[in-house]
């Protein structure tokens, strides 16, 4: 049987099944990283500003945000105000079940929002991907 004749099995395990990723990045660089992880089966949770969402949503052509539709596929979105105490608390709870954080904030910004540095988030399998834009 040739490769073309094989059928797709949607129940087949993906390489990153069981990996949870929190994506706090904005625009293209971080979204591209999390898109690749999501395409390989990771559960990607895109944390967005509750008032504005990800700025990539605003990149529209003829009223349609094509970039957002492409870069957000296979991801979940969560509107979370990390500037507020309750938002930071929810972020830390989410981090306790997460293996990877993706962000592209200006240096020091996450430390202003969260009382502990990223490296001390409550999970032993924590990885941090910083995407420069």
C-alpha cells in the first residue's frame, strides 16, 4: 500500500499529546511557535487581554482577520487580566498544570504582573520560550 492510499486516523496519538502550553505572546513570532506546538498535538492556551484581545486579530483584509484564523488554529483562547490580582492568581493556577510558557514581552514586564519570576512557576517541567519581535 502506498502512502497516498493510507487513510488518516484522527485517533492517532500526536507527538505532543499531553503537553500544555500557555502562550502569552503577541503578533507573529510567538504565535508561530505556539502554532507549531499545537499542530503537533500540544494543548495551547492563548492568554489574551480581555479588553483588546491579541493585536493580531486587528490585522484585517476586507474585514476578515486571515492572519488570526491561521495563527490561532488548534488553540484555545482565554481572556485574562494579568494586571489584576485575580488574573495573576488564575495565571499561577494555570501554570501549575503547564509545561511551557511562550511570551514576547518587554524585559521585566512579566515580573511586574506576577510576584514570582517566571523561573519559579509551580511546575518542575517548566520551559520558557522568549520570542524577540
